[in-house]
C-alpha cells in the first residue's frame, strides 16, 4: 500500500497540463447501498418548488436534515428546506418537507429574483454547526462578461445563517476565489460547491467544484485536475475570519460520455478525513464516493497558481461507484452528502441528495448507504 500511495502522490504532483489519470486505491470493505426515495415531480411547498437540491446536512439532535436549493430566486426566494427522512437498515421509508426558510441578505431581506445581475446568490453548499446552532452556506457567485448587459462579476461567498435563515456574518475568502473579467480566478459555476463542519466543531472546510483558470485546465476524458479545499478555524469564538489553510484535491478524469468531472460536496469524518462526491454529468451521471485524507498534503493557501508548482495533493480511496451499484436505479445528479443516524448495528448511514435542475426528465432523490462501524 505504501508504494501505491507513493506512486499516486508522484503522479498527481505533475501539474503542467493537469493530473494524469490516477490509479486510486480501492477500499475494502466499502459502502452498502440500502435504498432511496424520490420526491414526486414538481413538488411544491409553501409556494416554492422543491427542486435544485444541491447540499444536505444532518441535525442529529432534532433528527432533521437541512437541504439547500440552488434556485437563484426564480422558483421562490433563495432558500433551504427542513426535511425529515425515515432512515433505517431498509433504506428510506419516508421523506417529508416540514419547513422552508428564505436565506436573508445582510439587510434582513430575501434575495430578489434577479439571477444575472449578481444580486441573487447561487446557493450550493450547506453545513450545520451543532455546537453553535447555526448554518454555513455557500454561493458560487457569478462570472458573465460581455453580452448585451455588459460584464457581471459577483464573488462567491461562505456566509453564516441562523436556523431561520437570518444573516449572521460572512467569511473572508482566499484571493484565488475573487472573480475577474480576465482569464484568472474561478471559472463560472466551478467555485464553492461543498461545505462541511468537523464533528468537534473546530473547523469548516469549503471545496471548489473544479480548478480556477490559474490552477490548470478542467478535467477531461484524458486528464484529471487539481481543485482546492479551504479550511477555516471555528474554535476561536467561531467568528468569521480568514482561511487557515488550503489543500489541493485530485479530481479524476471525466467518464464518457461526460466531458468533465467535478467535486460536488464533502462531509468530514474527522479533522483530516472526508467523504467526497465526484460527479461527471452526462446522459447517465457517473457518481463516485471517495475517502480523502489531508495527510502530508501541501498547504497551498499562499500558492497563487497550482500550474507549474509541484505540490503534494490529498490522497484518496474509492469507496463506491454509484453508477455501478446494483439496485441503484435511477441515478441522477447527486450533489449533496451528509452523515445520517447510526443504525442499531452501529453502522454509520451516509445520505445523499440529487439536484434535478428543475428539469421534468430528472428526479429529486435521497439515497442512503451504510458505512461499516469503526
């Protein structure tokens, strides 16, 4: 195993044109698929369309899930839902939306339906902080230049919200995430996708879906790429602050017929280990779950461009290929992941949610796996 991991690190440190296809170790045992449940098409709740679900986080104390919609205030204000799932070793027997909360701006108002002027966020990730009883949520921002209305630039963000959606603050983003009209900084729709809080409440991690312009080309069918995961410290009072560290995460090449691949969410297993979703979206999505570890990864917070720099990325191990999981049909655009309740045999449930893109041919599904007890 040591030689395999060493080869993986060597391969993924070659950054001239992105990562070569990485030989990822496969874990044994992996995850056990338990089942899924789907919301009926065009589900509405309190005047909103319950679609575009792109992030999920479990509140064990209340046995509820906070699920964020990536709707840019077109089908209702930018918002998150409170969902109850009946999870057991049989899978998911029931899914009920119990509440919806608009995400409020710093002035205390919902975001208006103006998707392309930078005023409305593009919500993607959500993470519940049980110790402080609040939520963290991310927006991908906007990068549109030219066109009939001129340039539109809105930086991504990570904000703090109360459980009612109220605005409580905002974190400082690293300079690599500042939008630019030039071919530098983040690409459009490839910024902050995943958020997770460690179980001890000491750290928040924010993951980009794909590399920025300065970090190389997007993954394609021949090459992987490096994206960034940023760490924040929460234990110094939990106030918004500057990032503490940043790590390069190696993305797999795209799987045909998809043209590219990206990180859509992550959930912390410890201060240094995570479950990560990689999704290549095509006619049928390719969705894989990896265990990723910081290990000896280089802190790249001070590295303005990964291209041309030999850095040590995080290591990862394939746990499950949902595209090849027996019984998991249909499989749609999985974008969110969280750790659910433990089963009576002490296995840890892993709950995922799909983003239907508000499209009639797609589905909103909650999928549950079981992870072996430690």
